[in-house]
């Protein structure tokens, strides 16, 4: 391996050490630290370090055809130490500000979509609902009014028929005879209703 390749390897591994430090801080920022062991956290850690290992092998493959030497790990440690000493605080601040900016943009987009699309759709739906209820109420009112008129006409015709045929005497006698039974039925239903309400309150 030539000196040029070794120099490129050292510089690449130092940069990779910086990358590892930034990746660890980013990973910790987006994952919750648990006091006890959790299998999902362990799985995430394994996947994270496998990805770092694959990236390390890819960089070495591009720089020195995948040759691993002792100074490779020394360069990574130097890069990681340089990150911890010089770049960590600045990077963490920049990361937090970036996350806050993304969250603010997300909330702004949600509010904008709510104002432009969701609120107009809600207004149109409420308007349609109000119009439907007005239409249904109007139809019911007209129907009840017509039925009331028909009932009055039928009642008048029946009264005329009863007076002409003298059947009103029979209907009056029937109503007098049925009235006590109707009262008894009403009293029975009232008692049953009151008992049911009392049991329901107790339950």
C-alpha cells in the first residue's frame, strides 16, 4: 500500500470517526433512553452498529480496496475524540435547532392545510347538514299539516254521517261503557311505569 493510499485512508477514517460521533448523538436524540432492558432498544442498537460497520467497509473499499490495518482504528478513535472535543456541542445545538425548525414548519403546514382545505370542507358539510335538516323539517311540517287537514275533513264527514244516521247515540253509549276500562288500563300502565322507573333508579 502506497503512502498516498495510506494518507487517504487515515483522512477518511478520521472523517469516519467524526461521522460516528455525530451519528451516535443523532441516534440518542431520536431514541428514548430506557433505564431497564428492552428488546426493541437492543434491536435498534444492533441495526445502528451494523449500518455503521457496512458504511465503514464501503469507505475502506473505495479508499484502499477494503484492507483493514491497525492505524484504521486509531484514525477512527482520533476522529471520534476530535468530534467529542471540538464539534459535539456545536453539532448538538445545530441538531436541536434543525429539529425545532422542522417541527415548526410541520405545524405551519398543518395549520395552513387546515385553514385552506379542512375548515372549508367542514363549513360546506355543516351547511349541507343544515340545509338537509331544514328540508326534512319543512317536509314533516307540510306532511303533518296535510294530515291534520285530512283528519279534520274526515272527522267532519264522520260527524255528519253519525248525525244523519243517528249512530252518535250508539257511539256515546259505547264511549260511556268503555271509559271505565280505559281508565283501568291507564292506571295499570301508570303503575307498571312507576315500578319500572323505581327499579331502574335502584339499579
